[in-house]
């Protein structure tokens, strides 16, 4: 499946001999260098604290399987994972829906104040969440969303709209405008065009925005900290606190825990990659 | 008709059973990851809940930095405000009181506060009113590796003054031993040196006078001399290589590995040096000794003055009477004795020091019960804004990056901006 | 049909040269239905809080209770006379330069290699994207150990060379290079992803036609791929600079701003000198300055560089 799509879309079909071997080798070396710290993170989950401190990059002398096993068999891991997934799912969905809608409007329609509104939304990019955390708290509290997952989801969506709109609008504009003209001549309105032509052809960018939005939500810490109080609602970033202390932190458990929480993000990435490919095939057939 | 009767009966039943469900929840928020400490607290909570039907006391944990980040917003909203919460006293407590988040419990504790160490009780007063109840006190002292001292021919009993101390450092260096390990990467471990020097040189009023602006405030000679003494020590190059990026856990592990002779630290070092060491066990208790911070010649401070943390529970403004009642229950002698026996921490209840069996803890508890003056950590006492500047300049002075005069001026500047 | 369309869409005519359509009722329906949800959410949770945070910058406030001590522009005065803040500005600038010169070209080169047909393309993409996914607390911690003079990779190198242990993170002059390395590692995968998405939007038929006409790989890249990737590259640069201005998450576990405050960025300065010291008004002032810098850049960049996008 990957092969077919790649043949249709690849920038160079027959990779030329030596150059491609060198390229491949370079990629392997780079991949190794990039992967090394991530691998070390996972590996250190198998050590105990003292070994982690003095032998952070070697193989464990004694493999502490219990570190990972205890986490996986504990209730807390699945609970926080579920919360994180819930929050991320709604964040991604809302971000995609609202960004795509707004991006479509900005891509095809000219009206009074459209450039202004476009710039307005981009303000979200230019401000780190941490600076406005106190006013955001007051707002969430005023809306009665404290303690609710929506108190985390809605601000996250609001902040990722800027990037989503920028990226998606850019992709929408790359689609040939003749398509829209032809569709309109056939009596197709904007809404149907959006749903049946624009969206299906924009697989790659939607998947990209989905992945980025997912990762940002997945690793979110400050917002859930301020909004949520009961442990049963904690995402994994707050669940991590159980391993951290005032003076001492069980780093090996922290790393094991974090390793286990990367897995859903990886799955999300792989799923998104398939969506990109599916989107490509649809587009190729269309043209 | 029948339906109405049933409904009436149901309503009666509900009304009658209502009191049984109307539980008062008391939330106690803390940052302790000390397993022994938590075990005792949970036991106290269970005992209290068993004796008082209709009240449920619950301890809740938040990680240290998360706790500090979240508390301002948590205290604002009724829904999230804890009834009792952990505190280090000092500037943060005063800010919390000023904003109206704390309850004046002077009258409620009057009958039993005399059972607690007076310095600790005072630490939790703002403008004379009691806003919280202490439970733990600590001491910062030099923990030393007995074997390494022997190897260098240093006798701990002979170190009384600052000059004796410098002499010991030189001997250790000559024997090829790293004299001191310090986690300067986190800055606050270094400020212990500076704080103790200020206290030894200026005596018990040093900090209070500086805060009040006497004699130039923090720019006064006491602080400048403290900086000079610190430079004196640093000039001997007593710290481990790369000390500027060493974190506290690492330095504890290094001490546990026997890589350095001394560590000026709080009592939690004893529970940290083991797990963080290479072997996982660290130094055996018999091999660790405690040395009080030396006296500075010509200084007004006494050898029996102590520096250390004071921890307690603050009462938030919406706490129910049961919460305050719980505090009284919590502070009973029997629990303090149990705490001492298990060496979980050093309780402030008077008389509990006799129950300590662990020799190191006993030594600390004795020091504290006999203290002539107990000073809270500078970076707590002064509040985070000025406190962190003290941390910053301590490291800068030790590393030779800042003059003692500039350091003192920086602290004053931060105090002015408050 | 599509091939001809794309050829016409090459850089001579901006891709966005849509004929200005008259606004129909249908068009207005779109505006009214598609825009308000996003705008409302944004206004409530982003815009209003920014304004309020700006308001706090005029106060000396510790975050407890309502702000009371109005001090006008004094926070800004403290800010600009603080050498650590000035150093943070410089550091942010260094990150920008480094990103534009090293990180983005690397991301582009890798993207070209993994966007198409190559053994294990998806796996490579995943590996390069992984640092971006890894939570900053873990990334900062592991890299802290990587640079450790005794036990880290740096330590291994010095031991192999027979040199004394070197503590990069304690070195006043060079500690920031550690930050640059970690930033590179963490974010190049993000930009790679953007370029991959962009590359996959390019019609392969175009490139095949060029290949059959005898164009070399480099010529194909330079004359077809790169121009068509233009809008995405400009966006990527935009995100890169904005991101560089807001670097924060990895600074805390990696260096804590040290040694001697040489590795702070504006946001880490905001965190260490504002939020953790309970100087909320001061941190808001930093936030406002950062915001103004970002807005100025964004405005200028979009007017000039992204004019036709």
C-alpha cells in the first residue's frame, strides 16, 4: 500500500545507485544519533536509581523488569492514559474542525476585515500559555469549567487554532482554483465543496496538524495542573508527580513511565501516516 | 394515594438518613514523599476518622514545584481550596495571610500550643496571630564521612571555629580527598553556607535587622563579611569538580559513594544518600558523623544557634472547625513519640526528643531542643523573590563571579523591588 | 490536466492568484457559520487573557489576592536594566540564527530523502519525529546526563581521549551550545514533518516528466521541488522563528538557566525570575515584551516575505 502511493507521488522514481546508498547510510547514522537519547530513556527505566546516576548509558547490570511491570499492572497508568487520550482526542478533533472551517473561509473568500481577522487569530502563536495562566484560570473558573476536562480542552484548542489555520489555509490555497470554479459552475455550493473536495484532498496537512496538535496536548502540563484537582482526572503528566518528591525523585521510574506514555503518541503518528497515504491515493485518482 | 404514601415514606427515610451522609471533608494538602512520614500521617488520619464519625480527613499529595505553582490559584477558588496545607513559613506565608487566605486560630490553639516548641510556634505567626501549627523542625549541619576524616587525620571534635574548619579542609585536600560536595547546580545548597555565616557573624538579629533596613539593610557589614568568608573557603577549592552543574540528588549520591568528606545539608540527606549512591546503599549510619557549623571569631552568633527548616500546616480561611480540631489531635505526644522512634522526622512536640533511638537524629533533635536561636531557611524566610537572589549570589560569590559587596547590594535591590 | 495546472502554478504566478470572487449569499453563509466558533473560542481563551496579563504588568503583584500595588512602567524599567534579560534576548537570537542556518536545512534534506520511496521511509520519519514527541522533562534530563563530565557521553569521550572530565553544563562560555544541540535534536523532526507534507502535495508526474526530459536530480530539486515547496518553507521559517523566541520547556531540566544565568531564554527568564519568585506583574511585563517582539516580527514577515502566500 505504501509502495503504490509512493510511486505515484515520489519526487524521484528510480533512486540512482551509489547516491542512494550513501543517502541511506547517512539516514541510518542520523537515525541512530537521534534515537540514542530516546533509547537511553527507555533503557534507564530498567535500572534502579543508583545505577541510573552512575551508568546512564550502559546496559543495566540487573534488569529491573518490575519497574515497567508495576506501572503496567497498576491502575494509575491506565487511568491517566485514558484521561490524556480523552483530552487529546477532543483537542485534536475540535482543532481540526474549527481550523479547517476558518482556513477554508480565509482561503477562498474575500470580505471586509478578512486580513485583520487572520492576523487576529495568529496572536495565539505569539504568546506562551504560561504568561497568561492566571487570567486563563480566572476565565475557566468563571465559566464553571474548573475540575472538568473541558477546562483543559478548550484553551488548548484556542491556542492551537493559530497554527492549524495557518497550515491548513496554506494547503487549501495550493489546490487549483479551477476546481472550485468548475464545481460552482456545476451548481456545487461552498459547503459541499468543502466537505467533498477540499477535505479529502487535504489529507497530508490535516494529518500533520492532527499529529502536532495531539503531541502538544499529550505533553501539556501547566494547564491540567491549574484546572484539575482530583487525581482521577489527571492526565499522565500530572500522574508523573507520584514519582517525584521534594528532594528526591525516582528518575528511573519517571523515565519508565514516560517511555510507556510515548507509545500512544507513536501509534497516533503511524495512524496519521496511513491517513496521509490514503489521502494521496484519493487525490491521484481524482486528477 | 398509594403513590403519595410511598413518596412520603421515601422522603422521610431520606431525611432521616441524611445526617449519616453529611460528612465533613477535611483536605490536607502536602508535598512529602517521605514514606515513613506519610505512613504515620495516614495512621493519624485513620485514627481520627474512626473516633469522629461524620468527619473524613484526607491527605493529598502534590509534587513540590507543582504545589508551589498551583497554590495561588488553588487558594482563590472555594471549590479547590484545601483546608490545611503544608508550609515552610516565611515570606510566602505572609503573602498568603496578607491576601486574606488564612484563618486566625490564635484562640483555638491557645490551650495546647505550649506543648510545642516555642520557636516553631512563633514561626507560624503573622503579626502576632497564629495562622498555622508547626509539626516538623530540621537542622542543617555538616555530615561527614568518618573514615575519610580518619584518613586525613582530621578530628571532628577539634573543629570549633571557622579557622579550625579551614584547616580541616586543607588537610583533606592534602590527603587527596575532596573536602566538600555541594549541589550548586540547584543553587540553594550553597546558600546554606552563606546563611550560616550571616547568622554566626551577625547573631540572631542579623536577618531581622537587615529586613528592617537597619545599617544599610542587606548591605550592612555582616552580609559583606559573610560573603568574604565564603570566598575564603572557595579559594581553597574544596568542592568537587563540576560542582556548578551538580544537582542535589547527584551530590547526595556522591556523598553516599564516599567521594567527598563533608556535605552541609538538612536531615533529609540521611534518606537520600543511600538510594542515590552507586551501590544503592550508601554509607552505613555508623560511618556518618554530624558536625555543627563552626563559630566565626568575633561573630555575635553562638555555636548553639541553628539553621533549619520549620514545616507546618496552615489553616485556610474556609477550614471547618473539624480541621482545627484535627490539628490538635495530630499534635499529640503519642504520635510525636512514634515519629521519633521511627526517625521519620523531627517533631516539634516538646519532650519527644527522648524517644529518638537513631543516634544521628537524636543528635539533631538535641541540638534543636537546646537551641538558643533557630533561623528558618533564608530563602523561605525572605520569600521567593529575595530568597532566590540569596541563592543566586551565594553561588556567584563562591565561584568568584561576584564580590561580596555586589552580592549584598543585589539582595538589597531585590528587597527594594518587593 | 493536473500537470498542466501545476506547471502554470510555478513561482511566476503566485499560487494564491485566485480571481476575486464576488461574495454570494452562499459565501456569506460560510463566513457566518465557519468563522464565529473559532473566533469566539480564541477571544475568550487567548485574546482576553493576553490583555489581562498585559494589565498585570503595571502592578507589583505576587499572585495572591487581587493586584493592588500599581507601579506603572517600573516593571519594564527593571526588565531592561537586568543584564540577565538582555542575555536572554541574545540567546533567543542565537537560537534563531542556528535554526535557520542548521536546523531547517537539515530538516529539508532529511525530508526530501524520506518523503518518497525509500526502504523504511515511514520508520525513518517516525524516528526523526520522536524527539518532538518526547516530553521535555525527560529530554532535558537525559541530555543533562549526556553532557555529564563523569558518566555521560561527554565523559566517555574525554576518557577515551585520556583527558580530564569536562563539564560542559558548568562552562559559562559554552553551556549554551548544549542548549542549541538539544533544540536541534528536538525540533528538526517537526520541520521535517512539515516539509514531508509539503512534498507529498507535489505532483510526481511533474518530476517524472522532467526526469524524462533529462533533468538531473539536483536540477529537479532546484527548479521544481523547491519553488513548489516555497509556501511551506516560508511557513516553516515563520514557525521556527516564533518557536525560537519561545523556547522554554527544555531549559528548565537541562540547565536551569545556568551556569550563572548564561543559558536563559526570554520565557525561562519569565519563569525563573517572575513566576517562581511570585512576581506576577514582572513576569507579565516580560510576556508583553515577548509578545511585542513576536507581533512585530510576524507582521513584518507576513507583509514582506509571505506577501503572495
